[in-house]
């Protein structure tokens, strides 16, 4: 991770993101370059990880500030790391950056993840997420997804998230 730099993802990165998506999410509706441009134009917060200037990872979060007493919410939309660079802490650094933005507005953060995606489940659990429920056939491949939730700040009480369902 030492030579890897995190900065803002831009529309100029969209084609490379789509290239990585096709490798990382085959059969699960990988996003197109246009989908990434739409995400950026919608104002969602996206980070890029670059190694020697080359994009090797990306991640994005939608932020919904709380209004009129409502709890602020955030949703991790996607995160991916070039297979050649996985296992070096890049995914964790990207997720930490996205969660820092969620924590700035005191948001509860949600995401969906394939139930059989062990690396991602490990990453999310370590960041304070817990499984909230399961969505059957959530992906176009027919795979199920867990919905996961992380309380604001990832704060836990007695080893479980403070707002974990009973
Ligand atoms: C999930 C993903 C982003 C992790 O990125 P990464 O850079 O390899 O992860 P890191 O090196 O930062 O590892 C962070 C933590 O993730 C977990 N993790 C990473 N790889 C793992 C593996 N192969 N098995 C189990 N846990 C793993 C561990 O908890 C790890 O912490 P540790 O190193 O202290 O054990 C990456 O595997 C990826 O791009 N996968 C394909 C796309 C994807 O599934 N995205 C998530 C969609 S919901």
C-alpha cells in the first residue's frame, strides 16, 4: 500500500472502472463507464486508489444527511480493487475513506454484498458492519445478498453494533 495514493475519482476514470468491474463482477451486472459517470454526476462521493498514476481501485458512497430529526444515512454503492493489487490494504483504505465521509454527517451506513463473498464480508465486518438480513436473488446471476449495517462511527456496545436488530 506504500506507493498507493487515494484521491477523488473523476469522469476520466470511468472507462478503467468499467474495465475493472467486468473482471471483478462477471455475471453480476458489472457497471458500464456510463454508470460511473452517472454516479459522479449525481454527486455521490467516489474515491480512487492509484499506483504510479494507474487506477487500481475505486469505491463510492451515497450520502443522505439527516433532516428534521431524521437519522442521516449512507449507502456504499461499490468498491473494487484490481486483483493484481488485492490483499495489500487498498480495499480497507478505500472503505475507511468512504466511512469517514459517512461519519462526518453521523450517518448509519448500509450496503449489499453477495452472501458467498468472503473477502468483502471480512472487510465489512472488520469496519463495524453487521448482517441485517438477506435479500433473495438480489443479483442477476440469482445469487443472494446480505444487507449489512454499520452504526454511526462504527460504535459497538458489548461487541455488537449499538443498533443491531434483536
Ligand atoms: C473486497 C475487496 C474490495 C477487498 O480489497 P483488498 O484490497 O483485497 O482488501 P484489503 O487488503 O484491504 O483487506 C482488508 C480486509 O478484507 C478482508 N479480506 C481481504 N481479502 C480477503 C480474503 N481473500 N479472504 C477473507 N478476507 C479477506 C480481511 O478482513 C482484510 O483484513 P486483514 O488483512 O486485516 O485480514 C476485493 O477483494 C475486491 O475487489 N473484490 C471483488 C469486488 C468485490 O467483491 N467488491 C465488494 C462488493 S460488495
